[in-house]
């Protein structure tokens, strides 16, 4: 019985390499997730929260301990370090993960729980009544025999993106201990504030000095993303005419009512996040604040195609202008901010970047799943800024929620893919 169960465990790893790095990945991961690195919207400095620096300092110390003597934390909260090549002529390759966690779920006091040899049943977590039900989570249902890590139920886990951080550090530790393995110069970066859209903002691409890079940030085993949304945010401000309601007859023009009407007249059976999938874009109202005097809507608009994105923005503008225009004494401001651009347009002209990681994933015995990411990563903006950066899976699921979980077997597979990616680039 014991023998059989240990055979199952061996079989669940993608390779001997993944199996050998798994204890290190798990040990690092369960330590990193305990550090509260929750980012904050409306940041006043980089990073937005001091907890991110706590983890970044730990990472600098660990990288130095692994022999990466130039490891440093810069004034904006970015960690940079170099693992020297064993094949000096090979191109310099970057590996990137983010230390912050999402502001959308509680991130303080994370107490990870390790569920060994998952039996395929419901996982009830001790706090918050949180329940992971494989009937509602098909991806979890497929992980029988895996070691699953969850939070205690009242916080997120932080696999986004500490699974990526742990996979990178474990891969660096492995490579550092195996100088006989071929590898190019590897540049490592850990970024702050990815979750609030600023992971790339103060990234020093010239100093990083890599030919291309890979974010290890999210998703199921084998997942590779070389395509992201193109993204804009629209701020709509409606100004009304406020009057004491007792004396308002024929005078009051309520901004909050008009803004509500704008939201109500946007499509609800299409072009929303919950009615779209695959390559379809959407218009998504993410905040609504207001008084009769002034109301503000923040709306994110997403698509993979520029012309469709422009059409969604035009629909939003027409709807707002029509509704507010019908109230002659109200006024409308429409302010558009470009957030990030589909990385496909930058990666298509440099096919080696994706081909190398496809080769590494296959070498690990994994079937690659190349799919567009319905969001953005640090790589979306880094690619636009001149550093081609596709995204690689890290074995974490149900991000930004108290149900977040990760598979140790898949995090270890991500670390093994990094080791193989180094070998692939050493030959190019
Ligand atoms: Zn992430």
C-alpha cells in the first residue's frame, strides 16, 4: 500500500528533475506567501506598500546566498540579480516574477496549508467557511495524488505570483549547484505592483540587459501566453446641478442618476466579462461613485484587436453622450488612458522567443498549451517597451480569491522548465 502510493507520487511529477526540485520549491513558496505583499491602488510611491520590500529583501539575501553576488534592491523596489553563464557566448535571458499580491482579496496573515496526496474530494478550509469543491473546479478534480497548497480560507494564497518567484529561485538554486549544466547568463528580476498595473513602469530594461525575458506568472501546467489583451481605461465624469431636494422642482439635474442610466444602457447580454470568452473583448464598469452634483464611472475596455477595441470605446462614448446629452444642463467628461498593448504584435516579429520555451516545455514532457491571456502581465508592457516577454505557467489557480490554490507538482514543473529553457538558450 505504501509502495503503491509512493509510486503514484513519482508518477505525478513530470520528471526526475521536477521531483528533485519540488521540496525546495515548496519550502520557499510556503515562506514567501506568509509575507504580506498586498499592493494598493492609487499608489504614492513604488512599491505601493512596504510589505513588498520585506519579501524583496529576503529574496536579495537568498540570491546572494546562492552565489548571485550582484543581487540588489533598487530605489523603486525592483530586485535584479545575475546568474553567471556556463556558456559565455549565449544570449542573455531574463526571468521575471512579481512579489505583490492582489488588492482584491485579503492578503495579511496568510497561513498556507499543505494537503499531501490529494484524494479528489472537497477541501474544507478551517476559516471563513471556504470550500474547494472539485465539482465546481474541474482543474482541481484533475489533481488527484498531487500535493495541493491552499490558504486557511480567509485570505488569498498568493500563488499569484509567489509560485513564480519560488519556481525561479528554486531553478536558480538548482543551476547554481550544477555548474556542469549548460546555461546562458540569466538575469533575474522581481517586480513590485504588477497587480495595480505598474510592474513594468519603473523596470530598467537597459540595466537588465536581456535579449528577451519570460514572466513566470500564472496558470495551468503547460500554459504559455504570447498574446494578451489590448487595454484602455475610461474615466467618465458626469456633472449635474445639485439643489436642495425640497426646492428642486424643475431645477435638479442628478449626476448620479444619469451615470446610473449610462451603466444601464450598456449591453448586458454581450460585451461583459461574464458573457464573453476566448477572443471576445468587453466593456466592464469597475467603479461607480457619485452624488447628485458629480458622478464618476471607471470603465475598463479590452480586446485582442485594435479595431474592435476602438469600436467598444466608441459604443461607450456614444451611450454616455446620448444619455447625458438628453439632460441639457448636465455635462460629460470622457478621459481615456491606454494601459497596455497586445504583446503578440511584438513577439510575432521575434519567433525564437516563443520557440525556445516551447522546446523547453516539450523537453520536460509537457504538452504546451498556447492560448491568449484574457488580461495583461508585466510582459505585455515590457514587450511594448522593447523587451520581448511571453508568460509561462506556474501551477497556481483561482487567483485573486480566498479559494486560490497551487499544485506542488506543477510549480516544480515550472522550475524544471526554467532549467531546460536555460539549456535551450545555451545552444542559440
Ligand atoms: Zn500575477
